């Protein structure tokens, strides 16, 4: 693995010094939110700053786990690679059900396979990012169970729920600590918990808890994982809808608890509406990121079934171009849910356009990230 050795050495020498605000510098010396972050995590963080000046990192959820008409057989198949000849530079995964000690996640991805794919992706220079569609610790329902608006409060105030939650976090920490390179070093990852908080469809959303409780849950969770030794995490805070920087800031858990800010955005109506919404959200996220010394990203996006053959170059691209967006993540290509896919696949009418999109110099794929 060609690590960015020079960056590493420079970074290690400079850690502790004041972080520069100059993103144009070749070698940045940023310190992640976790002051005890591992050297590889500091490296990754700085590498991502360097990359943000070059282009947007292209990501896909569950890319190696399954695709249209196939399920992982250990052979690193990928719909994105099938179309473009290169893999995403960022692989999204979901930890939902890990908290229960289940063998497979909520979308049937075996955690052992996920780990193998993560190790492979890291060894090939790519970045791994986790969302967490965790269960509801109060009702035993799923993430979408909003029958009670006392869930977050209960984790913080009801000892029985808190105890269960700590057990969940123990399992999360065990998994984070099991992600290791061949030499035993922890693999640095992005962790993006409690996402789309400005919505009303998850038990942690704004409709379900106070500002104080949301922030407290976030900090409790991150502190707990760090205390267990998971110093290999860059933390990502992703909103759903918003219009102003005040809305964006309202539930922000603080600079010591976040490395990347951004939002999830899907194309539901017209291309014009998506671009307009993207522009508003991106401008706010970028401004907030600059003010707080963070990266900004499109944490989830896509147009389900991609009914527009030129969507990648005529809708997605104009929305993010030239804004120093760190990364974007297309949502998953479900193998068992017809019409639930967001990346193109071989034979799909948008394949040529996705290929043209990823071949741009300012769109970064796995081959562009030889760490
Ligand atoms: C949603 C859908 C669900 C899935 C969940 C977690 O957006 O894709 O089918 O279970 O994400 O991955």
C-alpha cells in the first residue's frame, strides 16, 4: 500500500501546532476532532483535505455487498466497476443490527463480509464510511419507529435503557476495533451516526427530541466509543433539509465531536428543483465547514432508478461542481427490492453518463486515491 508517507511525517511533526486554514497548501496539518486519533486517522483526515482541492470523492453504499442481479461471493464485484472500469473511492456501509449482535445488517449484509470488504478497500487506497440505522432501544422497533418521542430522553435518563444502549455501543466499539490492516494498525473510517436529524422519520430526529438531548446523545455516543479505544473515526454530521446556517447549526454537537458536515439529498421531483435545493444546502454547509475548520460532503444522494439518462452530468454535476465538496455517496443498489437503486449498472440506460461523470478529472475514484 502506497501510503502518503510524506504527508504522514509532516503531519506527525506538525500535530499540536496551530492548524492552518489554508486549504490550498499541499500538505495540511489539520487535527481531527478526536485529539487522540490514531496516526492513520490523522493522515486520512489531512489526505481528504488535499483531495477536496482536486475533486469530489465518488462513493457508493454497499457497493461490494450486492448489486443488480447479484450478491457478494467474495470476488469484489461492483456495479460501479462494471460500468466504469474503476471502483468508488469511498465505500458506504450500514451498521444497523450490529448493536443487537446480529450476524447480518438490516439489509442482509454479513458483518464478516463487510469487514473483509472494508479491509480490501482500505488496502486499495479507498475510504470506508458508516451510517447506523440502529434499532429503537426503547420500543424494540426499528430506526423508523417514531411512536415515542421519549427514546433519546430515555437513553439519557432511564438506567434500564441506558444499560442496553451501552451494550450496543460495546458491540459497535468491538467492530470498529476489529477493522485492522495486515500490520495490525486500525483502519481509519468515517462514522456518520444519527443522520437526517432535521427530518421526522427516525427516533433521533428533531421531531423526537430536544436540542439538548440530541447533542447529549451524540457526545455520549462518541465519548463512549473513544473511551473504548475507537480512535480511528472521523465523525460526520449529516442533516436532511434546511435553508439557513442557523438551522444547520442548531443541533451541531460541537467542533470536538465532528470532522465532516453535510447533508443527505435525493432527487424527488425535477432536476431544477434538485439543483436549486443542492445549491442552498451546499452553500450553507460549505460556509459552516469553513467557519468551523471542517470538511463538507454530500453524505447521501441519488435519483431512484435514474430515469434520466444524463442525470449524472446534467443534474448531479452542476449541483456540486467547483465547491470543494469532499465526497458524495450514492445510495445502494438493492438486490432484493426492484426499483431501489441509485448507481448505474451494466446495461442500464444511464451507464454511459455515469461513466462520463466518473472519468472527469475532478471526480475521484479508487484508482485516483493510491494512499
Ligand atoms: C433506506 C433504504 C432501506 C434500507 C435503509 C438502510 O434508505 O435503502 O431499504 O434498509 O436505507 O440501509
